[in-house]
C-alpha cells in the first residue's frame, strides 16, 4: 500500500464543501482541515504509484476551489497502531 500526504490550499470560504468532495474520492482515506499555510490535508492510500497520478492531479486538483496541492509520499509508517490491519478489515487476502 502506498500512502501519500497531500497538502491542499483552497478558497477559504468553501473549505468544508471542498473537504467533503475530496473525502468522497476513491483512494482518499481521510481529509483534515488544519491551521497553517495549508487549509486541508488529505491522506491518499493506493496500491500503485500510477494510481496517485489518477487521484491527485486527476481528481483532487480539479475539485472546484482547490488552489494548489503539495504531495509527500510516505516511505515507512511508524505507529503504535497496526494501520495495515485496520485498513484491511473485510478484505480477503
């Protein structure tokens, strides 16, 4: 599983609507509204790198009100939670 963190700048008057539209996209597992230089952070989890090109520039960047995105691809997860198991619930191996 490939995880990317997408930092998103938006039209500030439409943050909740934009966040909801992004959260509904396939591959997007979570969207957070945040403080700082960016308005939203989306967590995208996909099986292949090619899927990132489909989701981020192909869908997230095209949501009306998205001004810019900055994507970071995770190398490793360091967590006390078994994230892989949590996201595999209900999936056959």
